[in-house]
C-alpha cells in the first residue's frame, strides 16, 4: 500500500487553502515556494515528482542538474538552486522507453500553473 501525505500547518479542516513551507525539498510545489495559498493541487505535484522519480530514478529537479545549467547559480545555496529550478526550469526528461501517455501524465502533474 502506498500512502502520500502532505503536512500542512494547523488550521481548519476541509476544502481550504493553507500557506506553509514544510516538506521534502525536492517535492515542494511552486505555490508553496511562492508563498501562495495552496490546496489539494500540491498533492498532485508531489505525485508527479514521485512518478518522475520512479520512472527515471532521479528527481525531476535536482541541484546536480543546476551545476550543469547555463543559468548563473554560483552564489546560491543548494536550497536556493533547487527552488530556482522548481520555479524556472522544466523537469528533467524521463527515459524514452516509457509511453507517451506516462510522459503526458507526469508533465500535467508537474504543471507549474495548474
């Protein structure tokens, strides 16, 4: 059994939005990084990150990728590099031997403006 859990700051329960910045850095959604209210869509983002990782055995966004990026990241911490990649870069491509349908699903789950 696979369970995905998103931790949110204390507040009312139900269909509301939260503003908080906690969680595993490689799964943090753009909404959270922008300090915007968020809802269930960040769970879809995390699912996209997880599926991407399972398909490629690498995170969709990684500071190792940043080291090879043409953008100037020299004066940024790893955390800042990762945040910049999540906000401004496309996820790494998954291997070609996966179906186009899987690539489309992962791409939609990792949409920065859902």
